[in-house]
């Protein structure tokens, strides 16, 4: 087992040093699903927001108005057109619940679930 903590801390220090010298950096987390399907992503987004704040990076959550592929595409295009946005994080699931389940992973706490409402 390898402890990567020292490497991660060095990398974070590099990020913090860059952020101090750069203009404002803003990343946006895009979410499309609502309710229990998105619970894991909401928690993950909060943790990311806290980490970014520690590193001096602005973070914003953008909730897509629809859940269809075209709605998500429109939201990405809108965010991409904003001059104050430097990166977009897309949280899964982004489309309506699939009718057919895939894979053996059904733990909604891990974010590796097709049906997070179980």
C-alpha cells in the first residue's frame, strides 16, 4: 500500500500557488437529476465545493432545468459561453432513470448506481 498524501499535498500547494497569482478561477458543477437519484452527487458536490474553497477556487452548482439530453446539452453550451467559467464538472446521473438496470453495483452511496432510489 502506498500513501499518496504527501504527493497530493504538494500538488494542492502548487494549485494554491497558481490560484493566488491567477485571476479568479471559477468551476461549475452541472446537475440534471432531481431527488434521490442525485443524492450522492449532491454530497460529492458539497465536498468538492469545500475543497475548492480551501484552495481559493470559486465553485458554483448549476441545476439544469430539464433532464433530457438536449436540455443538458443546452446547459453545457450556456456554461461554456460564460467568460467567467473556466471548467464544467458534470455530475452523474444526468439523464432520467434508465428502465433497464445494468451492472451489479446498486449502492446509491457510492454513486455507482443505475437506480439510486432503491
